[in-house]
C-alpha cells in the first residue's frame, strides 16, 4: 500500500513539473518576440526608406505627387516592405487591388466599414515584376482624376494630399493621420523636391548618379550593370 502511494506521489510530481515547464515555455516566446519586434522595427523602416526613397522622389517629381506621401503609403501598406504581398515575386508595396498586365495574387486583407469597424476579406492584388514597376504603377493610379486632390498642383501641403486619400484610397477613416505621423516621424518631406535641379542635387548628394538608360537616378552599381548590357547588345 505504501509502495503504491509512493508511486502515485511520484507520478503527481512529474505531471506538476511538466505543466509548469509547458506554462513557462508558452510565456517565454511572447516576451522574446516582443523585444525582437521592437528592436527591428525602426531599423527596417529606415532601410526601406533608403531603398525606395530616391526612385520615389524622382517619380513623384515627374508625376506632380508628394514623394513623402508615396513613401509613407508604401511603409504603411507593406509593413516596411515586410508583408507577404510586398515580397518577391509580387512587389506590391501599396496594396493595389486587381491585376497588372494579367498578373495578380489573392490574399486576405483588413477593411474598414466606414464606421471604424474592421473585418477581413480575400481580394486579388496586383503582382509586379519589379520594385520599380510597383512605384510607377502607384504613380499612374494617383495620376487619375479620382485622386486629383492628392496632387501637388492642387494642394498646399502633404497634409492636404493625405486628407484627400482618406476614405478614398483606403477605407480606413484615420488613414491620413497615420500617413502624417509616418511622414513626420521619418522626415519624409526631405524627398519632396521642388524642381528638377533640386532633385539632382538631393539625389547626387545621397550617392546616386543619373542613369541615362533608365532616365532616372540610380546607384553607381545599377548604372554599371546597365552600361554593360548596353555594350553587349550595342544600344
């Protein structure tokens, strides 16, 4: 009888230890994940801005748009270029729905019913062959009459442009406030050049050079690759 009680006590202690271990294991990853996210967020956002900023600035200048708004939207819509939709092979930084030259991908997205209530729905999104195609297609979209209120020539500031996008580009009723916060936090107005000469000085100062093959500013490595291809195919 004593032996049987001893065995039951041993089993109970083992079960208790296993439960405590499982509880501890469940709690630990949450703390680790939170610290990791807080550490990476700022760095990944700035790296993303550095990556698309110069091209966004050139395109925005060409299309009468605010580069600050373009970059802020890319940050917000793509989670700093980390969302599944913004990754290869889709490169959709702006959450633009539909198809691009027949290419699309279906993904779940959060929507706002206009009263501040959110819900998820599956939608087809455009898939692009490159980052540049994503940026140019965004500019083409905002050049339509629907988004005339977001153009530089029709506004006095980027705040006017973001206000015009709220409830139109996205169903999120606080969309403009989120964009404004991103623009102010990361100083994105630095990418809003006033004329072509200012743009050249800004991009050149950031280490970019004029690429005659792309009619845009790129880094020196990209220019060297384009020159090599041009020499190879004699154009």
